[in-house]
C-alpha cells in the first residue's frame, strides 16, 4: 500500500442471508483508490459493483454482512468501533446516488439539506454554511443558486437535482466521492453536464469512485477501470490501456457490445451469449467460463487468481493477446 | 419545472414557516381556524357572561325545562333540572376541548416518538418496542381506567392520562409502519451516508414525512376522545356533576329529544361545528406540511 492510497479495500466479501440460503454478492475483492484518482467500477446488473461500495461504507441492508477490511486514509472503517466510519462519512467521504428523484428529502429546501451535515458537525456557522451552499451550487453550475436554495427538491429538474446531490457531497470538501451510477437515471444531454461537473470537481484534487455500466462515461472521466463479474474483479487496468487492449474475454466482450460511430449501418451489435450466473450459484472454475468463447478445460475446473503485470491485473487462464499477459 | 411561482419563492424559514404560509392561502383551513378560535373564545367567555351559574337551578321556571328565550336570560333554554344550558354548554365545551387536545397531544408525542424510533431502527429493537404496544393493547382498557380511578381518585387529569395512554398505541403503529417504509427510501440512505446520527435522521428525515398522516389521524382522534370522555363520564369515571362535558350534554339531551329538543340541539351543534372545523384544519395542515402542494 503506497502512502498516497486513500481508500483500500482488502478481501471484502458481502453476503446476504436469504430464505434460500446465503447469497454472496461480493467475493473476496481487493482494490485501492489513490488520492486524486478516478476509479471506475464497471459491470452488468447484479455483478456486485454497488454492493461492493455499500458494503465498504457500512450501508448494507439489514440482511447483508460485510467481511474483510476497508481503510480510509489508514483508518479501518469496518472495525467494531463505528467512530471512524461516522467521522469519515459526510465530511471526508461523500456519496452520490443513482436516483436524484429519491435521494433528496422532500420536505427540506435545497439550502437546508446542503447545510445539514456541516451544521450537525459544527463545521460551519449558519452564515458560513449559507455562503458555502451558494459556492458549491455554483461549482456544480446550478442556474440561479440564490433562488434554488429556497426551493424544494420537487421544484427542480432531474439534472438539477443530481447536481444538488453532488453539491451536497461537495459541501464539506471531501477527499473522496463515491458515485453510484450518477448518470443512469438522466437523459443523455444532462448526463454530459453531470460528467462535466464531476470532472471539474476532480480538477480540485478530489478522488472519485464511479460505479457505472456505461463505458462511454468511463472513457470520458476515469483514470483506472475495474471490471466486475459475478462478485469478483476480473480485470483492473489504466483506462487507456484497457480500451486499447482488454485482457479478460469478458471485458473484451463488454467493449465489443458498445455501439460505435464507425459501426456500419445495419450491422448487429455484438452481444454476450448466455446469462450471468445466479447470485446464489457456486461453481468451481471461472464464473464466466460457460459464456466464454476462449474457455479452456482448466477454466471450468480451477478458478483463475488475479495476477498483475505492471499496472494491470487480470483473473483469467487465457488472457487475450495484446494486453501483455503471459497465457 | 423549476418555476419560481410566488408560493414557492417564500423565505427559507424552514418547514413550519413555509407550512404556515401555505396554510394561510388555504381558505377552508383559515375559516376552520377562525371558527375554532371563536368557539374557544365562546367556551372561555360563555360561562362568564351568562347571567346564571352552571349549577344554579332556576326555580322560577315552570316546568323546569324551559325552551330558549331571550326574555328570561336562558338563551339556550334549560335542562330538565332547570339549569341554564348556555352556561352548561360552554363550560362543557371547555372540558371537552381540554380533554381532546391534551389527550391527543399526549398520544401524538408518545406515539410518534415511539413509532418512528421502532420503525427506523427496525430489527430486534422494533420487535421489542412493538411487543410492548401489543401487550398494552391487550390490557382491558376499562379495567385499567377503573384501577387508576380507585388508586388515584377521580380527576380530570386522570382522564387525560388514561385516554392518552391508550391513544398513542394506534398512533405508534401507524407511524411505525410509515417509518419502516421510509427507512428504505434513498433519501434516508443518503442521510446515513452523511454520517448523521440516528436521532437526527429520525427527527429531520422520518418524522416530517409522516406528519401528514399523523395530523389527519390526530384530527380523527379528537372526536373519538370527546366521545370516549362522555362514555367514561356516563360510567361515573369522568367529569362529575355539576361539571359537565359536551358528550354528557349530548347524551342527556338525547334522552329528552322528544320533549325538549333544544337540550340536544345546543350541545350537538357546538360539537358538530367543532369537529367540522378540526377536520378542515387537519386537512389543511396535511396539505400545508407537504411542500409538493406548492
């Protein structure tokens, strides 16, 4: 762990007790986020990417349980003492949710919601909080911030609400923001604005964890990519190298399924055959093997471990050529 | 969207200030509030301005039950014992209002706090808190009140206590159900990610969202309480003669309905007006507390 590591997740597993037995949503995941860096976690629905961060931040539903270690700036968040987590949340560590329609409390004006944490922690006085509200609302390019602070969430459009949510996360000048699909519920033009806002926030030295299934967003803003499949990280790479030459067959298939401007008209988009495994399913070998075109016999027998070469790592017995991994 | 209509461009005085502003623009609610104030004033002043005390028997009348008359000063008539109904109705209104408002307030405060805490915390805490409610529900209520009267003697305060002690149970169940649903809403999770302590989340994010339901239920509780009080008084556990309450007056008036209809008319008109106004006000409050009503 280098000295500039901000968030370090070590061997994190997230399990849910269900009537049909224990479902493991996240399996033994380790990753790091450095100061000022943007890490994108991509994967399809059910790959465990959201649960990974809910688990890291102690926000699981009551049936969920997280095992492993998560440290933020060297302090353990998942230990028996919740003080470290409570101190980090809302001040040094902000969270932005997917659905801006529901993530703001309906009966509090934008100004009051934004100021709430700062006032609760005694970080700012009432007057300072008001000034800071306008500052962050301007930072997220909210039109007419003076009028917005007096309005209720339902009086704002979806994009404005998401910007208000981001502004709320920025209030206390955090070092890390975790954004769980911040653009998914928005339409394309508004998505672009929200991405711009996040990019600008990064310009001020903020680290960002972006959970998304939109590879276009990843290409625009991320420094590094972690690809999740069936609760595990299957590939991690700097974003440029990842888009140039994905190493894991699943990552390659994911990239191939994105429509491109240079795709000839009329051509069918490449899909991935089959279905991802059921959440409760346990099998030996690689979880992607049944859907993988390049699967070997060993792929069905033994699970590939994550192995690193330089700045990249992959969990595959037969990584694709061009990514620099030995087969 | 995002239009700054005059109603929304209010000063940011918080939930209550904005609610007050919205309430003022609701004509039915304002009218209801005015009516309540009027009835309250009448209840306070009525017994004072009446030429007769509420327990004074007017032996000059024959028969003792006299219809309303301006000439002899019995403006609402007299009851079968020759006592002035004007004085008695307003004195009864005082008692009924006091019982209704205090008992409802007790049940709202305890019920909302208990229910919101149980619903928000969930799990084992919720289980235990709601079992306590179930056990109290199962106690025979009349038995409970009778024991209280035997131990502490009859008093008006005992009625507040007894009615409030039972009224909060239903309130707690209603609020708990709502809090349980709100707990999984994203804005509550968002509040948790801000690291806010549980009591603050309950106070700022759960309770204001259940207030609409609470207020409507509270306005429904008021008439229940008024009627309950008259039932207790009928059993001899509530207000004692010569003091009276609207519920008692209505019950006595109903008995003489065919021979002296004014005895029923006066107290029931006041009771009906009071309940109507409370319902309109409750309705207006519910709308005023929901910022989406604009």
